[in-house]
């Protein structure tokens, strides 16, 4: 569940991409904190993520990315 941050600033799933020169590696723990605990970064849900394993800042998502996808249920709008 790690991420590669490309030199150009884009973020990609480390498990589904090849390392490139200039990448910065975000480990599993920080990735989990940013995606699940804080909901700061988001990606397409599976299985679409396998075909396009990019991650985005939650406020900068393209159409089709659910900005609440990575948050626990208690953080979602209208949760019980």
C-alpha cells in the first residue's frame, strides 16, 4: 500500500507501477495515515484502480473518484 511520488508531483500506487528516476517513496504507514485515517489522498476504487493506479489529493480529484472512498465509515457524510 505504498505510493511513488513522481518528480512531476503525481502520485502512483507503488505495487502497480515501475520505479522511475526521481521518485519519492511513501511507505505503507504514511500511505495508510493519509488515505484511510485522514482521507487526504484518494484513488479510483478497485478494480478500476488496477488499470489506473494514480492517487490524488482529495480536493483535486477527477470526475469518477469518490473523495470519501478511503475514509472510515465514521468519517463519511450521513454515516450513522
